[in-house]
């Protein structure tokens, strides 16, 4: 399986948290792959060649020989089954389900945070104006859930690192790196995840001037 060409399509600014999630999982698993960038501002994801490849015309898209898959959590779950040597999800079935719950929640909820604290804050150092009331409420929800998940000042969500830790750290860093108020224990948690080599590999990619 690993002899097939392995390719990961990502955004050209390397700011997609979902592309990062797959990239980190691939690095954790030690897979050699090519990273191919698409300029989303120029709508390259809708070009005919990519549209034939990616059912949803979105990044990240994973290509393994003649198999192509989009949607980040679907990709990481596939990678976990196809390349089980180094796990990125908890071994316990209930904790694994909880990790997937966290991933699904971060992707489907908290829209005001994603709107008012884009990942340009995280990866380009942009500073945004104060949160609106609706975004403040979303931030409070995020902080409350993160504190519950990490009760007892745990270093990781589920005992050992999982891909959900990387995803949660990105969402927290949208606030932290803009200078918004986040409890110290969550700041420490996010910083811990950020120092992981697989995460640093994404953070340190050479980004174009935006």
C-alpha cells in the first residue's frame, strides 16, 4: 500500500486547520508523502482536474494511488485503519469515540470564533478586534468544554496524545495568539501541543507573504 504515490493537497498559505490535522497525522505515522498546494483564493480547488480528483472540491484531499479522499476527519480515520503502526486515536473504543466527538464538534460548532479569529491569527500573526458578544459566548463554550475535558490539568485529552489534541490546540490558539483571555491551564495545554514535532513541522512551513 505504501508503495503507491501518496499526496496531500492543502491550501497554499498552509492555514487550513483541517489540512494541518491530516498533515500532523501523517507525520506521526511516519509516512512519506508529497504536499501539493492549491490557491483557494484563485479557486484552484474548483479546477476541472482537481474536481475530478476530489469529490467535495476541498482541501485537504488525500490521494493514494487511484484512491482519493477528502474531509479531514474521514482521512485521519482512514489512515488510522490503513496504517495502524503508530496510532493517532485512543485505543479504547469509548475514548476513541470521544476523540471523534471532539473533532466533529470543533468542525461543526463555534462558528463565531472561526469567523472572528481566522487561522491567519495563528499562522500569520494577524491581530483582530475584540470579540463580539456572540463570539464571546462561543469562546466561553469552548473554554468550558476544554476545561471539562482536561479536568485535573491533564496534559492530553485521553491520557496519551491523539489527533484531537492538535485540533483542540488550534481552536484555543485562535484566541490565545490574538491575546484574548484564556485560562492559564488551557494556555499551557495549547503550548504543549504546539511543541510536538509533527505540529512544529506544519507551523514552520515556509508560507508566502499574504
